[in-house]
């Protein structure tokens, strides 16, 4: 091999090693959920046949893919309520502000709410909150 050929071979190998050793795999943090509010004035109470206010601040370095809310009874009675939101997909920061319908046939009692944010890289974070579902009492005239 000529000196010129050897020079270019060494240059190519050095350049390849330099760039490959400088590349580091990007590890994205999991989404962050903060300021979770559940129910009117964060009362953690929902009324059957009405809707349940839910609000939270979300930051997802890997960009939001979907936001899922699951409400299930702590005991054996009652139906599970599951809602998936994609309107914030592609955003890095979002304020989730939703009102989830509580079916008229829901069983009153203690429930557990899970809010899960999944980013486009597949990372997910879940926060949990206790919720009580009650029958709404009609106001006297």
C-alpha cells in the first residue's frame, strides 16, 4: 500500500472511530405528570350520571403519544371506565383538562383512578388517585 493510500485508510478509520465514539444513545426521561386534580375543587368525588373533572400538567421529553385514564372499583362491584386521549399527541408539554362521563348505572363507592402518559419512545408514567363515586342528591326547591 502506498503512503497516500495508508494515510487515507488511517484517516477514514480515525474519523469513523471519532464519530462513533462521540455518539451516545439518547435516553429519554419518562413523562412527568404533576398537579393532578380530580373532581370539582380537587374534591376526589365524582357524581354518578354526571362528569368527573380531571386536570394535570404533563411534560414528555419523548413527545406525548397517548394519555389514558382508567377508573376501577376498589372492591368487587362496579364497572371500569377507560378513556384514551390522543389530542396532545406530538406535544412535549400539555395541560390535560377533561370531564369524564360517569355512567348513570355506575355503582356508588370507592374507586381508584390511574392516569397514564405514554410517549412516542414507549416510556410511560402512571399516577394514581383515590376517587369516591356518589349518587347526586337533588337540590330542594
